[in-house]
């Protein structure tokens, strides 16, 4: 019979929960570890619905370091995650990230570029002429230049999540298909979780890796997190022209982003102020036809003729304090660890965040100082300043 006693229970088994599980077990294979995931198809997990972009182009030192670590990890990820000789295929395409810069964004772009280079990021300033030479389909009207991260790129986010999951299982993680309905505690110590099936699991350490549902589950233990689900839409389209080479992930000054996808598709999206808070997964064709398409066609005039193939909506677990990760123990409830609030950049942060949290749980010295993401800043109302796209 299955024991109900564990060393660590993880709530949510998508990319964050599975990365923590993997990093814990690779360091200590004797741990009794359960991951409770209510939806093994991951149909609403942000990890499945993500765009899978990886870039060093942030402004905050720690976010840049996390991405540099991710680029290193993803370079040998398939070997590291092999199970019985079977390697996953994450399809990392090093096509780069190109931020298009207008005069209002120039000072910040130059400042961030200096920090990125100082930390070892391979990012360069491109003049408008250089942008035109490299990608002649782009209009450079109104631009003063761009910043190009040549090691950046995009990958298959679902494959990354499933690779962490499969590897964690091979190391002994027990994935339980059920829903955590309450975090249990005794005084100021976490004691486990209650499941919808009626089962009670006990552990002195519980990790909240519930993505956009993180605040709901934390609240059952009296913990208030500033994390809300915000709907973000993505559209897949087939242009009339055939591109001579794949596009990098391109981000316009407005925040509109687009990149190539396999099968000659282009993926496009944009976070907007009117994006709704709530668990809503419907997508609106009009968002594309009326708002995004006209803007896209100004940047790429050849995209004035295209076919909208499909769209989808996923949720950002938006940290309303500062749009950055909330990573570490919750100071007011012993044994509760958080890996939440990644907003729009969690996929690329999963290798570093999972490892960091595992090292904190195991009482080891972390490989990277990510103390500035500590949950204490929520209690202190001390936002971090990341001025790049989040
Ligand atoms: C449209 C879109 C584009 C994005 N693009 C990028 C990008 O280009 N690059 C990037 O780095 N990031 C991107 N992101 C963000 C990234 O996808 C997320 O930050 C990351 O996937 C978060 O992973 P997670 O494991 O925390 O959450 P999720 O993937 O949402 O997983 C949470 C899991 O917890 C489970 N769960 C929740 N509550 C319970 C419960 N009570 N009991 C049991 N299970 C529970 C859910 O079923 C779910 O599987 C994007 C996100 C979206 C939506």
C-alpha cells in the first residue's frame, strides 16, 4: 500500500514542479517525494501553452544570470534528461531574439546591453541598416536600431516539461493524479496536503508549484500571494510568402512579438492592458484581425496577406508586485516553499529556479545567489526592478 508519509510534497507537476522534483532527487535519491498534479494532460498548464522563448535580454542581473544558466542547460538538456538511453527532443532553435528599438527605448536598451555583456551575454547592438540587411522583410521605419541576442532562441516547452517529469519519475518521484484542496498546518509548521479524493498526505515540506493557481492554494493555509491569472493570447498564421530563413523571436517597441514556427507558420502575440484576470482560456479572432494584424503588417509589409490558422489562450501567473519570481521559503509558515509568479518568463527560468529551490530545501549552498527573489520581499512590499519585457 502507498505510504502517505513523504519528505517533500510538490503541488503542481508542470515545468516548475517537475524541475524541483528532478533537482531534489538527483541530489538525494533517497528522498520520498510526491508530486500531486490534477491534470496529467496539462491542457491548461502555462507550460504547455507557452511560447518557449529563451533570452538573456533582461535588465536585472539575476534574470540575466538565470538565462545564461538556462542556455547552458538547454545545450546539453537532452543528454541530461535521457531515461534508459532515450533522449527527449526539445527542438531548441538558436535563431536569436531581436528587440526592435525606437528613440524612447534607446537609453534602457543600451543600459541593459552593457549589463548583459558584462555578465557574458552574447548580445549586440544592430543599426537599422544592419537589421534590414539581416532580415530584409522587416520595415525599419521609426526604429533607431535593435539588440540581437545570438545565442537566444526558442524551444518546445511541452517537451521540456515532460522531460523533467519523466526524469523525475525515473529517479523515484511519485506523481499522483489528484487535486490538492488544502495545505495542512499545525501552528506555524506545514504538515502536508489534503486531496480531493479524501486522501491526506503528510510531509514537513510542501512546495507550491501551482502556477496561475498558486494564490488559491496558498490561501488555504492563510498565505496571501500577489499572484493572479492573466489571459494571454497567441495566434498561429501562415503568410502568403515563403521566408528564406526562420525569423528570430522579434519584439517590437509596443510589445508585439512574433517568431517562426515549424511548418512555415508564424506565431504572434502581445500582452495588453485589457487582458483579463481570471481562469479564461477562450481566444478572440478579432484580437488578431483588428489589433495585431495591422500592427504586424506595418512591421512586416509582406504579412498583409496571410491565413490565420488557429489561436489559443494561456495564463500568466502574474506577480502583481513586480512581475518576477517568488522563490524560497515563506517566512511565516515553516516548511512551505514557493516557486511562483513567473509571469511571462518562467519556462526559461525553470532550470535555475528548480535547482535553486532544491538546494535551499536540502540545506545546501545555492549555485547562484537568487536571494533577491525571496518571498520576504512580498511581506516587505519591496518590488524588484526588471525594466525589460516580463
Ligand atoms: C501564452 C504564453 C506564452 C509564454 N511564453 C513564454 C516564453 O516565451 N518564455 C518563457 O520563459 N515563459 C513563457 N511563458 C511563461 C511560462 O510558460 C510559465 O511561466 C511557466 O510555464 C510556469 O510553469 P509552472 O509550472 O509554474 O505553471 P503551470 O505550467 O501553469 O503548471 C501549474 C500546474 O499546477 C497544477 N495545479 C494547479 N493547482 C493544483 C492543485 N490544487 N492540485 C494539483 N495540481 C494543481 C496545474 O494542473 C498545472 O499543471 C508563457 C506563458 C504563456 C501563457
